[in-house]
């Protein structure tokens, strides 16, 4: 009898774990449009969405306005409140002859139920524009 209960418990744990998946996104610091001397930043978000060359993938609120952060750590705290965990950061450098620029990328992850929307609470400017196009006007 104990073996049967143990087997049932093990099957329950395995089935509960198999209903979850780990998903990833990448955030990058971008200009927020607040002016040259502003200390605030906006972030660009990539969670695997389809984009074009001119897509605006900055994170926006429900009104389509850029969500502005004090720093990348402030942005990470926002993402953490949505259930995202820090995985890794890396930097790319482009240019040559003393005219180089660098860009920092932060990789985040989140464990979700298979049928759960991992991007809940996240909306890029491009997604907001598309949503507005498909919403009937009153």
C-alpha cells in the first residue's frame, strides 16, 4: 500500500512539473525621447515576437507611452515584479578606429504554465500600435 501511495505521489509531481516551461526575453536600454540630458531610460524588449526593421520594441504602458526607468536595475526590478528572473548579461561592441559603441543586453527567464501567456504585462510600442489598428473605433 505504501508503494502505491509513493508511486501516485511521484506521478503527481512529474505531471505537475511537466505542465511548466521556461521562457526567455531580452531587455536592452534605449532612448526614451525625453531629451538629450535626461537620466531616465526606456527599454527595448525581445521575447521572440515578429519584428521588422523599423519596429518599435520599446516597452509601453496601457496608453502606449514609453515606460521610463531610472536605470537598468530599475527596469529589472519592474520585470522581477512580473515574475522574470535575471539569467545573464552580455555586451556587444561595434565600430572601429576609436569610434566604437557598445550595447548591453540582459537575458531574463520565467517559468510559466504551458497554457499561460508568458508576456502578460509586457507590451511593445509595435504591439500597442497593432492592437489599436484592430480595435474598432467608437
